[in-house]
C-alpha cells in the first residue's frame, strides 16, 4: 500500500511538471504571445506541431518563474489564432490580436503570409505608436523578409532559404554520383525563390550537373503527385531538390516511392511531419534534410531536450521538435528583461545584437540576432535518413523506425549570409 501511495505521489508530481502552467486568479497579468498559424485546413498538422513547440517553450519559462520585470515576474501566455493558411484570414487574426493589445505575434508557416503580416504591422505601428507589436518569425524563410523588405518590427529565427540552400549544395557538391538534378517546389514566394536560387548555386558549385526538371505546383491543392513523380523518374535524375513542407512534401515523397524513384532527395524538411514514414526503407541513405538541429545530435543537452519533449508529448506523431522555436521564446524573454518593459519598440531595440549562449536550454543551441537585418545567425546541420539503431541514429522520427544522422555540421559563422537590408528605425 505504501509503495502504491508513493507511486501515485510520484505520478502526480510528474504530471504537475509536464502540465501547462496557466495564470491563476490573483497572480501577475500574463504577457500574451499570439500564434497566428494554419490550425485547420491542409497544413493543420504543421500548425499544431508549431503550437506544441511554442507551448513547451512557454511552459519552461513559466516553470522557472516567468519573465522578470521591475514590477515583478509575469508568466507568458500562448494564445492561438487560426489563420487557416490564408493571408486574408491571418490579417484578420492579426487585427484580433492587436485589439487585445498583444505586443508579440508569432508566425512562420508561409512566407507570403509573413510578408502580409509585416506590411500590416509596419502600418499599424506607425498609426498606433502606443500599441505597437512585433512579428517573431520561426519558419518563413523567403530571404526577401530580411533583405529588400526588412522591417524593424520583424525578427526571423529560422535560417533563411539561401542559408539552407548553401548547406545543402555544399553536400551535393561532394556527391560525385549526381549528374542530373530535378527541381520541384510550391508555387508561392518561397518556392519560387528556392527554384531560382538552387539553379544559380548548383551551376556555380557543380557546372557539370544538368538541371533536368524545374517546376512549381499549386500550394496545398495537389492531391495526387503521381504525374510529378513520373516526370522525375523519366528524367533520369540522380537527385531531387525541394523546399516542399507539410502535406505537400508527404504526398510528394509517397508518390516518388510508389513509382520507384531512386534519386537522392535534398530537402529542407524531409525529416518530419510524416515524411520519414511515407518514404520508408527507400529513403535510407538517400533522403537528406537541413535544419538547425535534429534529435540525434549527440550531446547531453540534445538528449535531455529530446527526452523532455517526448515526455511532454508522448504520442509518436507529436514528435516534431525545433531548437529554433525554443530559442525564439528564450531570446524574447531575454530582450523583455533587458528592456525592463513589454513595449514592442523597447523590446525590439533590446533584441538587436542579442546573443544567446544556450544556457537556459542546457547549452543546446547558440547564436545571435544580427542587428542590421534582424536575421538570427545559428549553426546548421545536414542529415541523412537511416534505420533506427544504425550508427548515429539513437532515436527515430515520429515512431517511424527511421531517424536522421549528421552528414555535415556548419558553425554559425559559416552560415552567416550577406544582406541588402536598409532598415528604417523609429
């Protein structure tokens, strides 16, 4: 009986540690953090995955006491707004968040949506200087957002498309078996940029490589990718490069597997959201992905982070983690504390040039927010799919039986790109 009671107490304690920490009546007013994302529709799985990552980060901050301000510590509160993957719907959600005096907005799963939100915030902040807000971008990687269309009110925490492409092409350059490459992507600003930039970078790195296919498809509307897969197979390509994400990536790789395409897949996001399970055994040694981190990065901090996330979200299909989303919340907290205020302008100035040493994540990830263009500079890793238990694959992705092992790691300084931003500051 005593042992049963002890076990029950331990279970309750574990549940308390993993449960969301919500503001209680009479406690300090929470600092709202708005998530504007597609939480329904064809990319709902990607939106929900983001929500889990940000919730995990918010809970960790609150567990250690919240955000320290001169008037006392305050908890963070993550507030969901369903933008449905649409620019128009996302702008409506932004208006709702601003009506609630939210100063910190997060979004990422569409560069087109991010561009619309940045433009809207530029106008709003000029019209309403007493209710300004920031956009914290965790995934919208069109380089234009920190170049020609950079904004004082926008901060990007993901490596942008050119940074990711540089890492992928560095690995492709060393792959002597590749003589023919097929390019395919989603037909919107990000996919269009990846298509153009990939051509230029491959030509510069490997002038002997022939581009045998180059096309875009409607975003989120293709249900059958078999015609595309047949074109890839007919082209004789030894490699396919794609920036596809979410369901567009999963359906594409399923079709490639069905028609027996044996080309190596150089991807931005081939390591999660159903892709490893969809590819299966055919992806071993052939599917590559680029990211700021992956669960098989073998350090104590990495192992602890992955174990804590899996304990919080134990379902296999919830195993989709990103270090950058954790760092984004940590850097926001550090900037608020540095500014001693939650006013958006003060926090933006405090975030410029701010360095993160990874200490609040046990040393997991480090980098800095470049003041000139508000691009976070961080390490990148190119990894390749392999079977669970193979050397370098300690854990798998989403219970698929397949994980990713590091092929090449790039230090933060090596990923830092030039920029063309001429920022107007208030």
